[in-house]
């Protein structure tokens, strides 16, 4: 018997993948990429894990939109919570930057897929977070913050993720 969240997650994952892969060629030619790469400690109750995530963005003033992809693992004595997964989705961020310090508020939505217990799992992935950034020059910044990840389907869990990031911009107006 199929779970409703699995069908919804597959539909959301397919739509996100199509949006990423089938974007207009003209938009790609004018792309001024910005993004961040980050590492996170994953915390779920007493269970710990780690994650690496890349966000790519198209800057539009203080707003940023684009794909997010990562790899994560959580180890737990409870087999329903122990998993290795790959989140893939679309993200949006509001970025406020001063001369040296800044603030980023972000949200992501998409799908996760990976190994749960002795099976392959697929579900919806939701993420929200905030971080403080420190300028390392005109196009690089270091960030520290906290995200919350919701993994829906196959033993749904909420994971807190203290995160460190390195972000970049190129050719912003």
C-alpha cells in the first residue's frame, strides 16, 4: 500500500527537477550566480548526524531564488530515525547586508530520497533558517546560523541544524 506522502513527494520532486533542468536558455546566459556551501551538525533529540548542502541563487536585489542539493546522515538507536539521504529542492532567501555584517533568512522546499532502515525512502523536505554573515571581501561572506529541516514520510522527523556557510556573489548590480 502506498503512503499519500510518498506520492505527493514524488510529484514535488519531479516538478522541482523539471523546473531546474528546463529553465530558459536565455536566463542561463544572463545568470549572475550567487550561492553558499555549508556544513551542518544535525540534531534530533539525542541523535546526531551531519550534512553538506549547496544553494545556488539568482540574485534579485535582496532576494535570492534557486536550487538546493545536499547529502546528510543521521545515526540513531531508533531505526525509524536513522537514515542517509539527499535533499533536493528550490530555495528562496532574503539577504540583508551591511558593510561587514549581514542577515539571511531562508526557506527551502523539495524532496528527500535515501536509505531508511533496510529500504529506500522518499518524502517531502522542508527547511527554514536564519544566519548572521560576516563579509570576507566584496564577493565572499562567512555565515553561522540555525536551520530546521522537516523530513516527511518514512518516519517523519524534525531535525535542528546549526550551520556554518561560505557564500559568494558574482556580478551583482
